């Protein structure tokens, strides 16, 4: 009879740690099924619920995915390395490149796009120095290899962008920052803040991710040379889909 394994500490976390180590060693490769709750319960001499917690913990960390009626499989997907500084450099968007091109050689697709006059959250309207109802919004959902990875809403002063390509689905080469430059309001400084939180029910559904996995809330404000905020981009990223890279001189 096979000897039972013992999970250290919190039992389900110990089981999850063992499975993660096996994945890291290559014992379970990308797309390969890992042991299910029944097998784990027998191996570790724990209740099926404890084994289930371990599997769901791995899923929350982005190591595995669950397939209905088929068990858990090692995620066959490479995270995006988001270049936090290079992507916003002026020579990126002024040369007609999208900021996303600095992140990954794999192209992002937009499958949900809405451009319209909208009411901005009070905190964004205050930074833009407008009334909440005087805003314009560009809302997008980004996919990589068919997987939703990011939700983003860019907020502008409606009067500033009205009648410009920023209000159209396709803003043209270089995106909104190049168009702001065309208007004499080029961004010269950015402020970006990042928080990790659990997603709302709607965010988890739109990102097709488990609700127990954190999202990265990234809020970026672009300022022109007068110090005025010309855009606020509020992003919600699946934390398992991104690695945030920041490289700069000391």
C-alpha cells in the first residue's frame, strides 16, 4: 500500500505547494491534467473538501485552470510582461506605435469597444477639472490569444476631444496620445498607481476569471505641459495574465 503523504501547515496550502512544486519541476506540463480531488484526498489522507480547496487555491494563483467536468489542467499560457516605463515614452506613440506594442510581441485584440459621452466617477472628474456629466469615455476589453486579460476605460473632457479622432473607434497611428499631441495637448508627464483587489462580479465575468483571484487596478493620469490632466485611464487586469516590469536608471 502506498504511503500517505503529509501536508505541512494548513493542509490545503501544503497540498497546493506540493502540486505547484511538481508543476515547477515539469512533472505536469502546460495543458496537462493534474490529480483530482479524489486522488489527492487519498494521497494526503484528507477530506475531499480539503483537496478541493488546494485545487481552487492553485486556480486562484493562475497556475491551473478548471474545465467543467474534466478536472484541473496546468495553464498553457505565457503572461504578458507589461513595460511600465518604455510603453509611455514619447518616441513610442509619437512614431505611430501603440503603447501595447512595447509590452509583448503577441498582438492584443479588442473585442468590446464603446466610445461615448458618459458620466465620470467624481474622483476622475475632479482630476480632469470637469463636471462628471461633461466627460467622454473610451471603454475596451483586450484579449490575448482569445483570452480576456484587461478592461480599460479612458476618460477625457468631452469639450476637449469633441469632433476629434479620439471620439472614433479607430484613433489612428499612435493612439490617443498622438491625437492629443496633434491638438497641442501632448502628455509630458504620467502618474500611475496600482492596487491589487478582488474583482467585482461583473469584472470577473468579463475577464472570464475565478472571482477569488485578484485583479490589478491600474489608474494612469496623463498631464500636458501646463500641468492639466488630459486623460485618465482606469484599467482592470487579470493578475495572472500580467507581470509588471519597471526598468530605469538609478
